[in-house]
């Protein structure tokens, strides 16, 4: 740690976040369930195989095209459970509210959470509410935790990633990051640009029911696609090569990124996932994904390689290979 104080970039999901976890948090709490560093912990209680996860949401602004902090909190926790191969069941909801916050906005957020939970088929069964002095919180922060049952016959783990596997992406990237940026700066953008925030557990259930051989599922949220691929490459000790022409980005999102100096490969997504699978199963998996509303744009974007271990390469349009490193700074803080 090069500084003696927390910086905003420590919450980016990139290198500084990684350093914070590795150097301060993991040594204090090290255990087998935590050490896998997946989107949720896999635990066994009296023979029942469970997944457990928690997350906090500080997105700014609270309301943005395609969603709000309430929908984001429910979908984010549901998706983290789904990425472990679990069927999400129950959620908690914790509210930290600034004095003076509008009742109308709180009601809108709560109703959004209710609607997202209904779509995902989960129940919010416990929670907590705290109110702090004006200025101590930027409106409202949410914390959600979730528990689910791991699907039988599945084993989702970075340790199962190996050279030769295909890498699938469920759809276009960068939508959420651009939508939040537009809301934050009151930008008028095409109506087609909206957050991709959505619960993916229904799609994941269909995928794992038909193709339980899936090695890894991961949703590329903070730090985006490039950072998530780096995390998996480092955890599995493999190389990764993805094709620039195969990665779907909406033209209008690409145009905004070019104008604002953002790289869509590092922008957060809230309704997309990466899948690592052996090639014989890829065609069947794509068929299932493309038949679901949240996977219609799914495609193969690359493959796992033997070397260089722990690194991610991007085969560019002109045929060269560009190294995709983990996000260092923060393109857009408070994105979720």
C-alpha cells in the first residue's frame, strides 16, 4: 500500500481494490470459504450446500436510465449468488438514510426492490434501518445479503478453468456505466442507452440444468470485462486471449465512450456474465442463452491459453495483440 489513507480508487474493483483485500482484509479473516474469492462463498450446513453473499450500494445518482439503487441492490446480490451456481432464495436489506431524505424517493426505491425481487423469485426476509445526520451520507446507501442453494451436479470454481476452454459473454458491455454517467451529468442520450441491470438467476438455472459442465460464471461489474478476466486468469494461473471484434458494444455506447475518453472494456455491467466452458458444450450453451431475453446477444469472445499465465490479451482489429491489464484507477467512481 503506497498511501496511508483510503482513496476513492480503492473501491474501483481494480488493482487498488485487489491490494486492499489482499494486504489488509484477507490476512485478518482468512478461511477456506473466503479464499476462493468468488462472487459468493460456498458453504455446507448439516449437509446442505449453500451460497452466501453480501454487497453494499453507493451508486450516484440514485436514479438513472434503466434502474435505480434499489433495483441494483437486489439484482446485484441475486446475480452474485447465481454466479456461484446457486438458486437464490432469501435476501436481507439494510438502509442507511441521510436525515432529510424524501419519503417519496425512499418509497420509490423500496417499490423498485420489491419488483426486482418478484422478478427474481426471491424474498426479502430481514433487514435494518439507520438514519444519520445530514451530510454524513449522500442520500441513502443500501446493503443486501443473500443466501441460496447450490445446484446439484455443478461445481463452479476458478480452479476448473483450463487451457482450451471457450469464453462466452452474454451480451453487450458498457451499458450500465454509460447510463449512470449520463444520469450523473444530466446528459441527454439516445433512449437505447440504459443500464443492463437485471436478475440473471433464471437464465443461469436454464444453463446449468442443460450444461452442468460449466467451469466458471462471473459477472463483470466494477472494473468491467477486462478486470474480471484478469482476476480469473490470475486465480486459475492461465492465459486468456479475447477477440476485439467478437466483444459486443452498442454503437451508441462506443460513441459516448470515445467522446468522453472511456474504455468500454473497463466499464461496469450489471446484467451480463462471463462463462468458461469446454468447447464440446459451447454450441448447446449458446443456443440456450440466445433463447433467453437476457442472453440474446451471447457469443464466444475468446479462449483460455497456456501462457502467459495470469495475463489477458486482446487480439485487435488489425491483428496485433494488446495486453489488457487490470483497472488501476477509476474511470467512473460510485458505479454500483
